[in-house]
C-alpha cells in the first residue's frame, strides 16, 4: 500500500457543498466548490445569537426605534440602518445628527421598541 500522507491535502472540515452538480447558494457560481462556499454565505459570529440580535437580523431598514443599553443609556427615535452578523454591530442614525451613524454591539442592547409614529 502506498503512503500518500505528504502528497495529498487533508480536508478536516469536509465539503459543505450539497453536490458538485448543483448550483451554489449564492447563484454566482455554476458549481459550488468547497473553497468558494464560505464566500457565498456571510459567516455569523457565534457571539451575536441573543434575542435582540435575532430581532435586528429580521428588522426592516429605516425603522424608527427606541433602544435601551445595558449601562442604562437609552436612545429615543433612532433610525435602524443595518446589522452586520459577522461582528454583531447594529447601525443607527440619531435624529439631528449630521452623517455619523451610531454603532452599537447588539449584545449590549437590553431592549428595543418601535417608536410610535406621530
């Protein structure tokens, strides 16, 4: 029997592709080789799996919210811009703020509430 330990590359994680013939989930590639599957789906940080993080993941853009942080600070009437599941950052715009967004770690948010529309 031939020893091929040093001539072949080991793939310890295994292929995550459904089948070689099927199209990639990102629909940009004809086939889904294992090396490109990671680029198709954004990785989600294992740290942002809490209740608020899940809600922000599903929240529509431009929603006006009141957010309450764990330190007792609250932001009233901020507009939700986006959520990045790779680093748990939620982006908001404060009313009257120029152009810089408010960036909050979703793990530090204790509660959110949809602001009442007047």
